[in-house]
C-alpha cells in the first residue's frame, strides 16, 4: 500500500500543479481582455 502511495503522490502533485498553471493562464487571459 505504501508503494502505491509513493507512486501516486508525485502523479497527483504534478497533475494538480498542471491544472493550477492552466487555470492561472486562463484567468490571466480573461483579465487581459
């Protein structure tokens, strides 16, 4: 179980940071308009 957590933790972190950067870019584009 710990092995699965060790594998899943970085994937979840990278996916969250990816979604966060995309939403931040979309918000900046909306504010630029």
